[in-house]
């Protein structure tokens, strides 16, 4: 951060004067043990003198801290503007978080200005005053009244009142000077709270490694009961903005290098296939080099925790999400437990560097799949459907995971045998059996068998019987390939175990598809394969069945041997005849050493597993070779774009998951929901369906959908060191796992299912409603079908999640709110709004966000850059929560909104990106109304556009 908002170390306030609450803060369910509380104070002015005698001042106070070491001013905070009032009481307070190096000697300078208009292009200095933190703490009732010194040194500019915000007695004070719109009455100026402590993020082991550089704001707003509530906003950067993309890049590189190695290990191929393989390997090499360069550039960046919007199109940062921040609003009300409301703000996940000239991922992928068949014909390769390609990737991933696991379990079995441990032997055998059976089930897939036949046909010198009978046949290339033509035949002759004596003509029937391609249909099972692989009749089709069946046979031998050994150890039990006979055949007559007798069948099992895995990997690699070959170069570009978008989306999701997990660590209902069903992650998008933002929305739709391939796992950290608490990512493109380490003591409090490593699911849903002037043009002259389809599809997903949740988790586990609208009723209303043809129907976003909070979900808000529209949405949602859940007075709603939007916590993002100079700098306050502002902004521009378009239509009509 810049301009005084950067992290400056730990608090050094005198312990005698600032005593920490020994109970810490537990309202959010997070175990916090802060060292020292923060210092917070409110501001008011009396008898201000405006520059003009005939007007009252529009006052604001600029707060700066004098650095005792460098002896210069550091801008720290600024209040809102109170218009036309000589005795203003500011709702925006000043907070010194625990990270700030405040001490009793710290000097604070207050400068009062008269802002003649809200743009602050012309502001007049009224006066200033200086005090130390120690002065405030030692003052009676911790309250100071300071005279303002004017520019000429004469104390005739009025006074400023500084009051520390803390627990204490409620004081009565006249507040008729708060605003001219509010009637005169009495109300307290100090908040009454059951708990009051600071959030020491850096020293807290649960947040230190992930969240950093907090920006804190504090406000006091009045309730309908004339009480005061204390509202704190805390926005933080997230280290996962960079760490998650960097880990993903490493995994992408590792996966692509593994793919290249698999292609090399395919063995000798005929010239045509070998040339395709070389071209594909070259493409992979280009991606690997590009990703390695990007990773090297990211490794050079230090101290940065977010990507500003001005860098969104920078190539070296394209994997980094834009402006990823967390925002927490903490509400302290009289005689009530503190409440917390969290939200994650991030720019829409999109490939800004690659641009949107041809659209986004959703459109590009649809076009690519439609054209892939023609690509396969042009490159003379075999077309596989997306389902087959996904299945091949799944098989590759599964066998690569299971082989080392089976080998390890087999070694554990031998170790238990060596120790003569019957319980250990039983446990190891059970685990070994489960994983081996899972492997066998995976290898039964017909795609593996058909791909092996195709690979055999791609070997040099392959000539089918049909070619022996007819030298040239249409649809084949150099005797070893079929193009995507009508002469395609299937190599699949049935499920494993079919009779080799059965002729092809008796079991298959070739029928024409609607589009003219051919489909081979099994006469016995209706199994269909489209655009399939040439059949080699001389190849032993039963060989693959025998290979994977041998794995099951070897496992049976191991089971029989273990049973025999345990029966010998327990003479009271009679051995089963069949198992005993099998064990006698495969072992020698040496009953002494268990390991020696068990070693031969275990070794044979490991050898069979290795053989079958190698064959399966070659077969699936050949399938993926076809996919890559017929998609050159478009498929590789799309994969890179998808990698970029997914990286941004996953970084945001991981940030939100960690934040939600920390907040619910002591909530048993939440933890139960987490491992039984999972969490819903609701992404609110404010993109328009116009121009480039259509492409951004198409990218975002695919990126959010791809998050369904992600699961989370809670692990016990190796140590309590902060570096060991950083989330880790592992897996491949088709399935990623994010491991979230927790300190040992915290980890032990979790439910057994979570401690056991159960994968925790997240259900991402996306709702989009464009709200700016471009959306007005899109709704009048363009197409909003993309937005309608996204909202309808994700509503169905949200509805399915709630159905699953209500079946597995009692509704008592869900949080309670003041507004007791039933979730079913909210879902019905949401469904009605989704299908209703209404312009800028922001009710969709309101209801979806409410449902998400009711379901213990994770809330995200996005626009193009996570600045203007996002800030407006977040602040409006926060004020609505204060009104609905904490009885914010209706007279204070607009002022609260203006306070949050004047020197916005979210708006500070813009300040960091382009800091303004000068003693008095303040972001322009936003409009008082969020959604209606779009209509106000576009009215004049829209009229011009409408006139131009009308003229064009008239000219076209009469020509």
C-alpha cells in the first residue's frame, strides 16, 4: 500500500493505559489472541467560522500522524463532509489498528477544511490542532476539546472535540447539529458492547499467512431506538492473489511436461502419426516455455499482494486476479453480540491480455467443438467427443494416482507380514483390495480397449485384412488411419469377456447418423461409438481383457495367502477348502516366515499392476494425441485462455473459502454442513452484455463453472510457523485439491470427518445483472440472452444445492437473521425474477445474496475491475444489512451510505493505484443511490445514441 496505508509494524501503546481484553474476540468464531487493543476516537467541531460570513461551512477533518522518527506528516484518515453546519458531528471516526506503531507520544494533527463543493476542487483551510495519544488517554472521560488555530495563528476558527470510542457509560448529548434533516433529540455518543478487542491479523496464526495490509474505517450510526451502533470496516489484501496462480503455473508446467514424456513413450509410430506427435510436442513446448517465463516474472515480484486494474492487460500478470480483497463489516450494538458480514471483491476472471475481439471462452469453446470434426479430417486424425477426451484424462489421472498407492499398500502388507501382525495384515489387505478393485473397475472402460486397438493400428507396417483384400480403400491414409468419413468402423467388439469366436458381422450393424457420419452399434448392448477407430482383425482383441483380469487374479492369490497365514496362526478356525487349495498351489511348504510366503504373490500383483497401467497410459495418451492434433492451433490457445481464467477464479475462491473457514471455526453447525454437503459460493457479477464486457462475462462463466473441479481439504500444519499455514494446491487440470493447513491445536477441534481428510466440496453459482449505461444500450438495441441463460442455469444449481442441504443438514445449523423470510420462499421469488423480462432486474442479485448468507455461503462481488460498480454494490449491501438486521434509523440510511462512499474502504483501491497529492485529498463521494444512478448517468448520452441510431435506421429504410 501507499500513502500512509502501508503496514507499519506492531502496536507499542503503553500496557498500563491500554489493557487488552483477556477474553479476546470470539464473536466471529475465530480464536484471536490480540496483544493490544486498537485506539479509536470520534470527532466533532464547535463554532466553526466559514470563509464567507453569509454561509455555513461544509466541514471535513483531515487526520494525519506525525512520524516521530522522520518528523513528517503521514496522511491517515479523513471524515465525511457535513454540509452547511457550524457544529458538525462526524459519523466517520478514526481508528489505529494494532498493526500501527502508535504510542502515548504519537502526535495526531487534525486539519479542518471548508469544502465548497463535494468534488473538493476548491477547499478552504479553516484551522488545525495537534494532540498526542497520551493526552487523549489521560484526559477526563478520555475526551479532548482543542482550539483550532487559523493560518495566521489566531485561535478564532472554532474548536474540535476528540472522544475515544470505547466501552463505557452512555452519555447524553444534543445532536440537533448532526444534520438539518434530523429532528432534535438526545442520544448516546459512546457505544455499549459485550466485547471490545482488536483484530491482530499479523500475530493471529489463523490469518497471518493469508490476509495482510488492513485498511480500517470506523463509523457510528444511530438506530431506531436512538442508540448508537459502532460499525467497523476492515479491508485486506490476500496473499493468495499471487501464491495460488504461481502454484497453478507450476502444476500446469508439470502436467504438460508429463504429457510430452507420455507422448515420447508411445513408442514407434508410422510416419503420419509420428509427424503429428512431433507437432503436438512442439506446441506443448511452447506453452511450457511461456508458463516458465511467466512464473519467473512472478517470482521477481516481492511485497505485492494484489494486481491493480491498471495492470489487467499486462502479460506477466495475466494469471493474477484483479483487485482481490476481503471486506469485513463488524457491527457492535448495545447489549448484543457483535455481528460480522464478510464479502470478497475481485475483478471478473477474464483473459484481458488476450482480448475479446472474437468473444470469450463460452463462445469460443462452442465454436471450437462444432468445428473439431472438420479439423480431424484436415489433419487426418481421429475425432473423439469431449466426453471421450474427458474420460481419457480421468483414466490417466486415476491410474497415475492408484499405481504408487497400490505399490505402497503392497509394501505395507509385506511389512505387517514380517511383523506377524494379524490386525495389521487385515487392515493392509483391506486397503490394498479396495484400491486394486478401483483400478480394475477403471480399466474396464471400453475406451481403453478401443484406444489400444487404434494405437496398434498406428504402428509402422500395419496392414489390415481389408487392405490385403483391397489395396486401396476410401477413408484410410497410408494403410493405418481412417479420416472422419463415412467408412469408419469400430474396433469395439463388445464388453470385456465377449466371445472371440463371434464374427464381426454377427455383432455389429453399421447405420448412418443424421449428419452422415457412421455409428457402430452393438447388437447386444446398444453401445455406440461415433467417428471411431479402424478395426485390426489380426490383433488379439482379448489380450487387454486378459491383462486387466490378471490383476484381479493376482489379488485373489494374495487374499488367499493372507487367509492361509492367518488360519495357520489361529488353529481354532478351519480353513476354507477353496482358499486353502489355491494357497497351497502358489506357496511352498514353509509356514514359518509370513513375509517369505507372501512375497511371491505380492510381487506378481505389483508387476501385473505396472503392466496394465503402462498399457492404459499409452492408450489414453494416444486418445489425447488425437485431441491435441486435431485442435492445432486453436485448441492450445483455448487451453491457455482457460488456464488464465481458472487461475484468477481459483485464487478468489480459495481466498473466500479460507475467510469463511476461519470465521466458522467454532460453529458446529457450519462445520457439519461443510463436510456433509459443502458450501455454496455465490458470485455476483455486474458486467454489462455489451461490447467487450460480453467476452468478459463469457470468460467468467466458464471460469466459475470450472471451479466445480476443485475440492478443499483441511490438514494439520507441520509446525505453527506462518509459512507452514499457507494453502497448497495439488492435482491436474481435470481435478484440483486445495489443502488448507491449520495449527495443531485448532485442527484437533474439528470434526473427525474433516480431520480424516474428507474432500470438502464447493458449489459455485454465478448471477449477473448489468447496471451501467452500456447495459441500457444492450437492453434496448442488443442481446441479453447470455445473461438470461446464466441466471437460469445457476438458479437451478442453487435450487439443487438447497435441496441436497435440506436433506442432509438440519435447518437449525443455518444462521439466524432478524428478517425471517423462509429460504424456500426466497428461492421461489428468485426463480420468478430470473424468468421475468425486466430491465436491470437487480432483485436477482439482492435475493441471491440474501440466500447465500442464509446458507452459510461465500459471497463474491465483481465487475470489470472491482472498483466503482463493486464499491457501490458492497456499500449499499452493507447499509441494507444495517437497516434490516440492526435497526439502522431510516434518517441515517443515506448518511451512512454517503459516509461509506466518501473515502470508501473499497474506493481506497483507486487511491492506491493513482494516489493524489496534497494535504486535502478525498475520493469524490459516490451518488447516494447505487442502481438508479445508471439511468441518471446515461440519460444524456443515451438520448444522443438513440437519435443517431434512429437516423441510421431511417436512412436505411428509404434507400
